[in-house]
C-alpha cells in the first residue's frame, strides 16, 4: 500500500517525522496544484493520501470526486496544536 503526504513548500512543521524517516512527503509549490497532485498520485496507485490542513483548503476534488471512493483514502491531518474551530 502506497501512502503519500502533501504539504506546501513553506510548511516546515507538518509531517516532519515522516519526512525525516524518508517517507514520500510531497511539497507543493503552488497550492492550487493540489488536485492535480492528488490525481497524479492516484494514477500511480497511491491508495492513501494525507493532506496538511493548510493544503486541504485548496482541493475541490477531495469532496466532489474522492469522498465516496472505497479504494482511495484521503485524510486531512489536524493542525500541530490540535486547534479547534
């Protein structure tokens, strides 16, 4: 099972431990490219994608396309400080 983490290029805190361990943590230069990167990962057989809370706001497809798919899991990670709305 392939797992990938996605965050913005300027995000220094999210998924730091996974990045240090050599996992596939992707830094996106342009947050508007989030849906394109998600599609690319799914096309490459990635079944679990974890988005930083910040980057998740830039994706329309996580609700409209992937919400009901059983073969793909997209997870939005909570903020570092477990902020509450």
